[in-house]
């Protein structure tokens, strides 16, 4: 029976096992499963260990045959292949000899496996390093802000770290974007309780209880990183458009803070103009970075650079009472929800209009568009970038970058 | 992993298995291997599994993204009633479907994948999950009469909306309080018309 015979060989068994492992990894990595349960994705993904071991071992049975090295020395392939009829022992083209080829898959996978092993070792080493939690802030809408310090931690704006909390789970590392600027002496993350692990983290840090916790009973955290992301390119464009939806504003918070410090220190960057769009469903969400935007606004206007940052905040859902309240305070100088001078807009942005305005204002520049948020909006923005980029090489060009994990 | 609905992963795995069964079956039938009829069976089983698993079930918590065009298959799968709702049935069905494909090397991968999908469905069934079809809610037609609110029954100055009682509540309170808000305005200070 062919099946049993082939499955009894090393190649057959390993082939089946590793293909199965790959399929399991693929089905548990779809966007839906990742969002529904990150843990399932994380644990199933570690089957890659079986995959790589199986791949390296797959050729051990030497079923694929190739010409032996001795035969290759005597029988020159390029010369002899056209003289097929003259292959005989004793002539310049003796009959070629074949034997099982040794496994060579390991040559391909050695490099990446070694690099990944190094990464894991570094992660383990960083796990041993001490992380001091300096401040814990509980924001509305279930967002927890953690300010931490770690020795020799250097970051660039827009990067992310992996965090592990051994008291919740000793095997899971979850990625979070850094929300502090490199110039500050601490680094911070904003974590929204959106799943099992994040919910447990918020609970363990006492976000739900009214009483603040003593610093000695805070759980230990391990931080691995920082790792890069596309957002570090924001300062390399002359004009940047940053669009954030909900908690997706966290990477841009780091950028805005860094901008603040750069204004203070008069550092020179290529960036001339930044547009920031923040779309939120809940007015409480603005509280996460309201003071940041406020201080940035006043600071820039003090320095005479009020035109540098143009930000627009959009609130997409409200009820009757809120609407009545907003209408009542419509004519005031500062916005009733955020307290900023720039008024909040209601409803979703009209991207056609926005992109058209930006394209008109900066006719021949390269504009970087950076987005963090849901996929549907990402598709819309990509379409806008294509639509409003000019066909002329010297005209305006929008370059799109997506930050969503 | 408290929040995971195992049926979601089982569904993805079963859909992938169906596609693999079809592919393996095509290879076996086209190559006319020995016992190629198992290949033909595998194509049929793969198509059946794909059609059964294409409509995504509704999650208990939160919203579910439909696969595109799944409305038509949802209707068909719904007609099977408890056979499609119950995950025990699906688990054993997949187990049964996977066995014949195991006789041929070209389709044995499909067998293994479908067997794993069947195990995950068994786990989902143990946890009491069920397949609920995603149905679009019928659009509520706004009835013309109810959107017109009652005009205010008292002249200005009027108290704000929270203090103003609705007419239906005022009727209920008529006997109890006989309050001033339902009926005509009762002025605290007598008002006289000074026109001579």
C-alpha cells in the first residue's frame, strides 16, 4: 500500500506533520482569530518549532537522488549532455552514477533560525532586567497608562515594546506602542482593556478599584524592545498627515510629545507641517491626550509656530443630551468637549475634501500619510492617497503607511 | 483564553480542510491513481464541507464580520435546523467525512486537517457553543405618527425637558398627584389683565 509505505519513511511522516503544522498556524493567524483571541494565535504560532525541526530532518532518508561527487568529476555535465549517445565507460563521458543526496534544507533555514534564537535569548535577558513602574494612571474608557523606567532604554518616537506580566501569564508577550517621547526620562504605554490579558492587567493594577495601590504590591512587568515601526519616518517628510482612530492615537501621542520637545530645543527637522486627525466614538476618549494637545497648542503658539500643527478632532457618536449641551455652548471660545481652541467636528471626516485641501496647499511635495486604526478606514485612505497623488513626477505625492497590528 | 469561541477556529480549519480535500482530490482523479475513486469522493466531500462551513456563525459577544456573499448559504444551512446548529453533529460529520479520504496519499492531508477541525468542533460543543445564523435585522420603518412629539401644553416660561412630564405619565399621575404640570398653567401669583 503506497500510503503506509510512504508514511513509514522519515520524509513522508515529517512532510505530513509539517504541512499540518503550517495549516494550523495559518488558520489560527487570520485577522478574525487574532482579534478574537490573541492567546490562541500566540500559542498556536509556536508550532513553528515543530515545523522547522521537521523541515531540517525531512531529507534524512535521502530519497531524492543526485549525481555522486566522484561521478561529477569524471562526467562533465555541460559537455556531456549534448553527447548522450556517446556515454560509455572509458570515454570522456562515463555513465553517471547516482546516490541519495544529503539533506540540504538546513542550509536555508540556519540563518533565520539563528537570528530568531538570538532574538529569543535577548528577550529572555531583557526579561531578567528590572522595570520600575513610576506612575499608574487610570483613564476613562478602560485605558491604563503605565509610566516605567528601565536601565539603558533608548527609544525613537513611534516604536513599540512587548510587555509580559508574569503574574498573569508567564508565556505571553503583548505588543504596545510607546506613548512617551524619547526626551523624557521615563517611557509610557497606554493599554486599553480589550481582551483577556489586557483586562486582567487593568484589574491587577487596580484600575477598577477606587483605592490607589501601594507601589510595593504592584505586579512585576518585563519589557522587551523597543522595536521599530513605520512611524519613525514622520520626521523625514516635509509634510506629514497622521490619522488615528480611537486608541490608535497612541503611536501619534509619542510623535506629538517628541514634536513638543523638538520645538523647545529648536532642533531642525525636515518636517514643515503636520496634520493630525483623530476620530473617536466616545468623548471620554479625548481625555487620554487632551492635556498633551492643549500644552502643544499653547506651546506652539507661544513660539510663533501655530501654523505648524493643524489638528482636527472628530466625534462620531453622541446622544441627544450631549447634542443639546454642545449646541448650547457652540459659540464659546474653546471647544466644549476638549477645551482646545480648535473646535471638534462631529461625524466622520470627508476625506475627499481633506485630501483635496492638503494637495492644493502643498502642490509639489512628498506627503507621508500615517494611519493607525481599523481596516475599513485604512482601505479608504489608501484609495484617497492614490486618487489625489498627481501623475506628474514633480507634483504632489501621498505615501501611505499603515501602523495597525 | 476565556473569551475564545472555539467554533471560530474550527470553522476556519474546516474551511481550509475542505479546500485541501478538493485540491488533493483533483490531483488523484486527474492522475488516475489506483483507487482514484477516493479522489472523486474527496472532491465531493471537500465541496460539501466548504459550502457548509462558508457561512460564519454569529458570535455570542460583539459583532461578527460576514464572509462576502454568505447570505445565500446561510439560508440553506439554516434550513438544516438542529443538524447545523449543534456542533456535536458537525464534529461527527466531519469525522465521518474525513475517513474515506485517508486511503489515498493525495488526500490524506485533507483527512488530517478535517480530523483536527472535528476535534475542535467537539471542544466547542462541550463548551455549549451553537451555530447562530447571522441575519440582517429588518429595517424598522419610522411610523409617521410617533415621530411627531406632542406640542407643549403650557405657555412659556416652561420648566426644562427633564422636569416636564410626558403626557402618558401625567395621565397616570392625575389621580395621585393632580399636579400642575399636566394641566393648564397655574400661576403662583394672581395675574390680572390691566387693560381697562
